[in-house]
C-alpha cells in the first residue's frame, strides 16, 4: 500500500474537514471522509494513505489491468482498484491496491464500498507500509475470510501469496518463478514481471498466461 500515517500527523487532506483528535465511530468516519480521500479505518483510528510514488502507481496499474482483463475474459466477476473500500467487519475498513470479487458475491458491492471481504486482495508494499501489509493486513484478511492474499514488495523484490485453508493462510509455493492463484484458476504472475524498471506489456503477460492454460 501507499505509505500510511495517523491523520493527526498529516493534517486533513483537501476536501475534508479536520477530524476530532480522538477515535471516530464508523458513522463519524463516513461523515468526515469523502470520495476524494483515501483512508482506512481500524478500531476507530483513521489511517491516511499518502500519495503513492510513480513506480507504485505503475505496478498497481499493471496488476489491476492484467488481473482485470483475465477476469473479464472469463466472466469470473469484477476487479477493483484502491478507489473502493472493503468493510471487512463493523470495526475495520481497508483499501486493498487490487481486489477481486467473484460473481456470486457481486451483490455485496455497494455504492461506495464492498460489504465483507473480497475473494482476492493484492497489496503493493511501500517502505512505510511494510509492517501493515505483512502483518496487520495479513491477520485482518485472514480473520475476515479473504480467500487469497498476495503481498508484492518491490523494494525487496519479494512476492508471497497465501490461500485460506481451514481458516488459516498457507503460502502458495512458487513453481519455476511463477506464482499460481488458487482462486483464479489458470492465472499466475511471474516474479520477474514485477521488478524491472519497464514493466511488461499487459497483452504480452496475458498471452503467456493463456498459452499455459
């Protein structure tokens, strides 16, 4: 995710009135926030997401497009970027970089958020979000029942994917540099697609994925 800080450290973003210097109820958070603000809400704490750098944006865009086109071509459901919040439970609202919602759960997509967990969540790690993505969100997504969680850390050239089995995450072992999804049958990411200065073309990645199906 983009770097995160308590709201009191950053001050209010454009378009928002300053929140009280205290924890907010969910109703207060929704009243304070608007569609132009990227923020998470956990146990009353507002966590602002500061602007992402160019490399983060490009990688997130590549992931959103390659997963999105794969899902669209197979009519599997819908893919969303960080514009949509997932309300994991009544005390946690998170903003994954990319999330997939299967057809049978699309009724949970509301006007401004996803009610409940996505089927697949992907987070792109930035230096300030490492602990949050690797530990806090891992535990939140596991507890909420997110069926698959991918963590991509460009700074350390590390990617790990986890599938929910009997309520606990188990790591998906790479296969010759490819990490295959259990939720999206036939989909994989090659680790070496994620680190170069110039990312691969989405069409080229999809051709390789589809040729292997």
